[in-house]
């Protein structure tokens, strides 16, 4: 039976796939390597028919007291995978590190496709990075730069902001591997909210804004971020950074308490009310090969002029 759930579906991968899900875990293929990682959405306990469950190169074991640790079986310290974004392949360095992560959230590819298409449309009308009026994009909580290099590959001038110096360096390496080391990207390690406040005072503006805020985090100087308490104010502030003719605005959220309807209301109140356009918010999902279903991986709120 075809999947009918309303969802932004990241189904353009060739180097990544979820092979199966069961018992709080997912079996994934990252290039030629198989990983088993926990996933809180997998509350079913179906039969594990895929042989990959027994042949995985690494498995992350979650501890009941919090955190967890990796169990490795023939996995390199670092490897790469690619994502075909139109004529440009984005290349990402992967490595297993704390809290089960690998340095990439594959479901975000569906957002890369969306906003890069908007950027390419504007560039085709004369707004290239070398023009007097390029498409300027701000990427906040930018992590290892997936959205940054997707926007840059489409022709945007990008400002990349993350509180972690290590993540920013990782993002630079991803850009270089993707052939974008010379792209017009400004790399900043900073507290996102404080950076936005300074940009407002400077009078700077952006045609597209991307945000992927954590549920909880700390800035470079110990600033505390809690999404339920801080997101609405940040939406208000970033809406003030949009240009007179903005193109898009994106919030991605992994916080289970923030339903797509909440993201719609936030963006509609602060962005659509000023600029018109339309808002569309849905869950984001990745296809599961073994079941034919889609695994939910958070939600995204999108505004487009």
C-alpha cells in the first residue's frame, strides 16, 4: 500500500538508506558501511529479517543512565558519502562520535532540495554570487554545513553560524570535499541569537534564512538555549533580518513537542504577516527499505515568497 502520510520525504539518496527498523533501533547503510543506532520513534518490535543486523560495522548502545557508547567492528575512523544535488554532488565526511551521531542528518536533504531550487531560480534571473544583488542566505545552528554547502552550490552567498568551533571546521572540510572551498561562504563561530542581534544593529539583511536549532544547547561562552523558551523570540528577530524581497525562511526542529502546526503558527505570525507568501509545515521522513514506510525525523516549517 502506498504511503499517504503528509510528509517532506528525503528519498533522493543513493549513498544512504534505512534498511530496517525494530526494537528502538534502525539499521542504516552509510555508503558501504552498516550502522545500528537507537531511534526513539521506533516503538515497534518486528522481526529482524535483514542480515545486516548481524553484520553491522558498528552499533551504538544507549545507557539507561543516559548517553551510551559505540561498539565497533571494522569501521574506519572517517569516511565519506555523497548526495547528488542537481548537477553538483555534495560530499560529507562522516565519523561516529558522542550521542550516536555521525556528523550528518540525511533527512535534511529534502530541505536542501527545496531551498536550493528557489536559489537557482533567482540566480537564473541574474542574481548570481558575482552580481550586484546576489542571493544572501543565513544558516543558523549550521552544524557540519549540509545546508550551507547546498545553498552555496546553488549560487548563494552564505553566512554560516554555529557555536562550536569544531563543527565549523568540519563544515569547512565538507565544503572543500564538495569543491566549494572557494565559494562565498562566511564561516562564524558565535552564539546565534547574539549574532542576529548584532546583524540587526548593523542593518544587514538576508534573502533566505535557515535555522536548525537544538532542543537544548550552550553558546561559546556558556549561553543557555532552550527551544521552548527561546525560539519565538529568535523567529521575531530573524524576521527583522529578511530583505525587502525575501525568498524563503526555514525552521527545522527535532523537538517532539513542536508539532508542524506550531512551526506554521510561528512563521505565519512573524514572516507571512509581513511579506505574504505561503507557509507549509510537515514532518520530515526517510524511507525504510524493509517496510516501505517512512520513518519520521522531526518537522520542518517552510515559508516561500
